[in-house]
């Protein structure tokens, strides 16, 4: 499952030809940012799940201990 800060690949590339997006907001809607040009797109969770292809990088969680 995807989480905040993960980098995902979508089914269609962005206009800048990059296909790496970072998840920057999660809720009923999901906001993603293109890692190449910085463009931000907001879509419903349902649309996101349809358009997402795979998770490329999981955000590393630092242990507080």
C-alpha cells in the first residue's frame, strides 16, 4: 500500500516526460507532485488508485530510539 512521501509511477507520463510522482497529501483526495518539474496534481483517491501503476520508492521511516 502507498503512504505519504512515497514515489509512485502513473500509467501515463506527465507532459514533461517524467513518470515519477511524490505523494504529498493523503485523505479523501490525494495530491501528487512531479519529481521532475514540480507540477502538483490533486485527484480523488479512487482516480489515483486507477491511474497508479506501481510504487517506485517507499519513504524511509526513521526510528526515534
